[in-house]
């Protein structure tokens, strides 16, 4: 028999020109030296480990400029005297000081190479300060095409925010702009006009009134933080707060919204404690109790800035009022609150070393949406939600991008990645074991940067089978694996086709009304059946297709 998904699959093949092997053509991408300088661990990066930043800046809405300094404390891993610091055009570095001495540097595009004079002795802890400024790139379509957003609220007050995943934090401040090396902790000092408030990451240590009438907000981040997670949010904010009784005690939750939106926020942000309860159940304790949890209104849709999650979903459920799953369940919660907060576990706690592995952030967080639904509305509701997201899968290119050049893979990392994880859950076939695996990820890789291989190896080990061909299929290939089968001489014959070499994923089916676990491979296998007219239906929670070759 052909299930509905089989028909969709065959139609997909016909209209997308898949060749006899089922492989989709890939357009060649050309990468530049700038891509390499941005995306690789260069010699000028590898020799030092960033320990601490003090980002001390003045944000001037009147002329859309940012000026200030970044003091960098680092540990010398190997003796070397050239340091790469990244800052994107049109921003510029004006001066670099170490031990009271001005250092020479040269610029190559968005990378600055600083020539150090003092001995850089292995094991030493050193500091330097970079002075910089300019008009940072204006965000075109934040958060996807990011930079700084300069807007005004309905009362005419400035409303400003940063968003820079992919583009890089160096679009607005100088730093070691590669994800492999997270700073251990940092102080963020932001000077703004007196009628505005800045909300950044971590906890507010102090607000200092300056003689010129401006104010400086000092925020301290005590946990490791990735570069793009660092943010500024500036506006005419009002705030409210609560304490969430979580797995590690009381978690301080603070909310910052524009003055006119306070009443709406107090109602809509009730999804935060619901989110925390569900995600601590599935993933373990919120990873940043020391730095608190904040939800901050921003002049764009939202982003997963660590302990300072930004929100611009219009105080409504769904994704801008829409259900991305098409099932109805997506209107039961505020998508931005749930999704962006899910990234606190997968993106901010567990962080990719290279953006080519961005699926680690987005696949797990896409899947977290269905786990939230399941926690509150039941298992079948969650399953229905994640299956519904399949309509967004394009199978256009691999989910994993190109390494070393700051290149992310297909947007399928969201719905296809989520459905891959849902498929793995069916293989595990033990809900508590699966929950233990998800919690184990967040404890085993707590506050770490990771590679795809580390996550693949962990999942294979915990599931108890070699999942390498499964990951190759869903992360590195564009085809939907197809269970090809037929019945003859009271034998059901079956195999995987349209798949990577050696694909051997087990799959649950209903055979003549009875559940069976088949172990297909790319060579024909068979089991006895009682009738030539046997009916086979694949468990719809597996993201695969099927094809009865006799029909």
C-alpha cells in the first residue's frame, strides 16, 4: 500500500528533477579569504584563550554611533606575538594599549592583526584594551540580517537593539569573533541618554549617573557566553519580576517592556514559568541561575540572547499569530517565548564550535516546541505538532554547512532536524530513557562548545546503536529515505532505498494490524506473512517514505 506521505514523496521527486540515485544537485559556493578569517581558528586566534571582557560603550541615538572600549583578559596557550581581533566595517579601531604602551596593528577587511610587544609567556594571564567606534551596520531584516536596529516607539522615544547571529558580534564590538572560544565572564557597561534604560546580559550591578546627564548601566555575566549572545536593548522600559521555584532553587525572572505594553506583557509573559517548568522537566535545570532569566521587548521578532532573551511577537500566541505546524497546537503558546527560551539549553548552554553545526541549536530547539506541547496537552498533541512542522521542509541542501568559512546549512535544520530527533525517540521507544538522554546532553556538555561528532557519538552511545548512517542521511543528505517493499510467496520483502550507503535505521510498522519493528538495510530482507494481501503501514512518527513496488 502507499501511504499519503509516499505519494507526496513521489510527487517531490518528479517535480524536483531527482536523478536515478535520488541525489539533488548542489550549487557550488565560493568562499573568500574574509570568510576564512571570520570562520576558521586562525594561528592568530589559536594561541590565546579569552577569559574576560569589559565592554564599555556609549550608545548615541542622535547620530547612530557606538564608541568605547573593550578590555580583554586572556591566557597565553602558546608563545606568539600577533593577535587577531575582529571588527566589521564601517566600525574602526582607534588605539590598542597593553601595559601602558600603544601597539601597532594592521587591518585586513574585518580582521585586525595586533602586534604585541610584551613577552607572551605560555600560561601567563595578560590584558589589553581596544578603543573603537563608528556607525555599526544597520540591521536590514533582524534577526536574520542583523546589526543594530534604531527605531522609535509610539511615544517618540528611541528603541534600539542588537542582533547578530551568523553576521557576528564584531558587527558592533571588537572581540575574538569565533564560537569555539567563549569568554568565561564579562562586564557590559552601556552609557545611554538619561531618559532611556539599557538591558543587557547577566545581572545589573549598578546604574551610574554622569555629570553630562547620561546614565551608564553595568551588567555582569558570571557564566560563559557566546559572542552573538551578548546584546544591548535600549528603550523607555518598565519592568516587573517574579521568582520561579526551579530545580536549582529560586530563579530570578525579570521582564522589560515598553511603557505602554506593561498590561499586555503581564498577561502574555505567563508563558515563561510554563516554559521553565516544561523545559526543566525535559532538559534539566535552567543553565544560568547565577545570571537570572530576562525577557526583553525588542524592535524585531526575537533572539536567544543568553539570560536576556529578546521578544517582539506582538503579545500574541503562535508565530506572529500563525501556527507553523498547521495543527492548531501552535496557537496554544507564544512561539517566541518558548522557542527563543529553549535556546538557553541548546545554543547558550550547549553551543556549536562552528556555525556549520548550527543544527545543534535549531534542531533541538525546534523539537523543544513539541515537547512543550506534550508536557501541557499530552503526548499525541506533541507528536501531532512535530509532524505538522514537516510541511516546512524543503530538502534543498544538507543541514550541515561548510566548515571553517562561517557557513550555515539549510534552514531545514529547524523542521527536518526536529523530525529527525522525533524519529530517534521512536527508535529509543522508552520515554523516560529519551528524557534522560536529553537531560544528559545538558549535563554532559554543560557550558561547552561542541561539534556535531560529539553530539552524534553521545546519542549513539546512549541510544545503544550506531546511528552514524541515520545522521548521514538526515544531516548530510537531502533525500527522504524510502522503505520499498512487496509481498510474494507469503514473504514480506523490504529494503531502504533513496538513502545513503549502508543506511540501516530500524522502523516501526503495523503489519496486518500488528506492530512490528523491522530492521531494514539497503539489501533485501524478508519475514514470513500469512497472506499475499498483507497491509503494511509505517509509523507516521518516522520521517520516512514508503513504496509498495507492486502497486
